[in-house]
C-alpha cells in the first residue's frame, strides 16, 4: 500500500512521522513521536478508498480500544478520519510481535502468554466484544516484555451470548469451525484461536492442516506436559459448547496446570480479568511480564 505521507502529517500536526514498522491487508503502521508529550507512538494508517468495511472497522477498533482499560490490551491515544484516510494512534510496542519471537518461547513462557491473552479476552468479552482474529501477529511486546493484544479491526459486538456474522472473516489457521462455517460466534470462538496459538508455541506445529472441519479431532502431541496440553485441547474441541465456558475459566485452569507442571506459585486470575505479578524467576505465569527468552 502506498500512502501520501504529507496527507498523514497534515492530519496529525502534533506528531512527527517515522519509518514504516508494519503492514497489513488494508494499511500499514508508521512509527511516530508526539511533539508535546515527547512520547513514542505507532500510527496505523488505512486508506479507505475501495475498502468501506475496513474503514468502518477502523472507527470501531479505535472506539473499542479507547474505552478499554486492561494491562494486556493495547492502548489507543487518538483517532483521526480525513476524507478516505483513517488513522489510529496507539502506544508503541517496540518489542515486536509474538510471531517474531515464536521460535524462542519456552513452554513456561507459552503458558504465561496464554494466561495474559486469556485475561485480555476475559476483559474484552465482559465488555461485549469478540476479537475474531487472535493470532501471533496480533500479540505485541513492549520494551519491558509486557504482552498486549492488538488489532480489534474485525472485532464483533456480542448480542446476548453470541454474535451473528454476515461474512466469514479471519485468519484461516486460527478460525474455529463455527467461524469457518459462518455460524453464530461466541467467546469460545476466541478461545479456540488462542488454543491454536498455544499449540503452535508448545509443539512448533499447527494442530491441523488445512483449516479444521466440523468433524476433525485434534491430536495430542508428545513432549508437552499432559496437564497443560489437556487445557489446550479442551479449547480446541470442535463443538463450542464443549470448550471452557469462559476465558476466565480457561485462564484459571491453565494457571493451575502450569503451576503444577513447573512447580511455581499459583496465581488464579481475579474475576476482573487482570493478572497479578508473581515472584518466581523467568516469565511469570500470572504476572504481566511475558518476555520471550533472549538469545
């Protein structure tokens, strides 16, 4: 995607524009600097020309994130729409995506990541929002190693216990069977995607190939502690009703299994969906820091 940097600069007069640091299907991300606050930021740039749905999604994403307050969900600082140009200014996550660190994540670190994201999803679901695109590219680290969930661009508001979708959208590898089928979605849909991420981190391979069908089971791999893998596989059940009843339940179960496996002090996430720091060395199972292992 080509953008007119002069137009972006004119729409954001309080910011200096830096290099491109990311790109996606409908836009790109620039580094930025707030002149008055002396703060590094990331600027998500979307040219809505020919992408009306994406433009609407950018506005929804900005409004959702503006009202969210959770340590594992990226914070939005500003949103500007100028003709067909849509700009979301967020905190800078200079540690990169989980994808860029995936090969260096230990099993303990994978559990910490799963707990952090489950707590973020518990909060989002409590606000009536489904993410619908949980994947390593949408999990970012800051410079201190804090993991945050980003990119709510295709998020869906829940209507009661589930959401109705008009189109099938998402990243195929991480889409639950009901998402692939265009059926009604619920919190279990996001849990399924998180379980795929954890399976990848713990085993180095996808739980299935190609995308899952409604009647395909997920194999239990060797080399992963059984208590942890039981929790992951429970969220990969092809039937939404057979998965954990909530992201909070999944987080509690994962924390218990990981604490038992690694013999670390257990910290059950509170009902609010926030994590509580622990004192054990390495990536804490219940704390906010989930930095990857350094090379």
